[in-house]
C-alpha cells in the first residue's frame, strides 16, 4: 500500500528552505503590488499630458505649458517645470532637463534591483532545498533496512517542492521586472523627446518677438 503524502508532510519535508521561499514569495508579491501602485500614480496619464505640453509649446503658449505642469500630479510635471524654468542658455536647460529626468527615473527604479535579485536567485534557492531533500531521502534509504525505492520516491517528490516554489517566486518576479523596466525606458524616452521639443520652442521665441 502506497504511502500517502499530505500538504503538511510536504511543508515539513521542505524544511527551512521552503519556509524561506514562502516568506520570499509574500515579500515579492508585496513589492510588485507597491511598485504597480506607485507606477500608476507616477506615470498615469503622462502621454496625454506630454501631448498637451508639446501642443502648447509649439503654439508658443509656454505659460499654458507651465500651468499644465503645475497641475499634473505625476513625475512628468517636475521635468516640464525644470525645462521651462531653467537657466537662460539652451545647453544649461538641456542639462537641467536631463537631471530632472534622471531624478524621476531614479524614483521609478527604486526596488527594481531587489526584484531583479529575487528573480535571479529564487530558482537557485529552490534547487538548493531540493538537493538537501534528495540527500536526506537517500540517507533515509540507507538507514532503513529492507526499504524499497518507494521511500526514495516519496522523499524526492517532497524535496522537489522547493524547486517548484523557487520557480513560482521567480516567474512573476521576472515578468514584473521586465514590465517595469520597459515602462521606465518608455517614460524616460518620451520625457527626453518632450524636453527637446520644448527647448526648441524656447530657442525660437526670440525670432518671433
């Protein structure tokens, strides 16, 4: 008659490594959720906002563009304000705009290194737990007189849960890491284009005065 293995038995067999993986998965989900909410607040509606700023700048309505920047709640507003209220020379304003973009990107990248580390190491932590479990299964087989391969099979199946847990942590972490990094790259690129267009409009103003 086969030995029945319950969830409790698997959790106990996983040992400290599985307990750590469960805690890591909770932390990873919390971090992804926090970053998701932050990105929603920080970049929400920024494409429409930048389109309106470009339109105002192209029409020479720089005061309207500045007013839009003050009312925008996302990070893009600070970049527009820095671009419009920077030093007199275009090169100085470009540097000010780049610094402002760098600050916004820094805020968006907060937590990304941790998420990337979790995505990288979680499978190896799970594999480490599995190796320990397999070693324990063979040790039990060696010490159990007359035991068949079924004992090893049960031990290995319990140990493999650590590998599964590692993958369950790593897969969403990798997906979230790539998604957030792509959003950061798009956001930074859009801000750079906007800053160049606004600065071009500013440099053309004296010719129309």
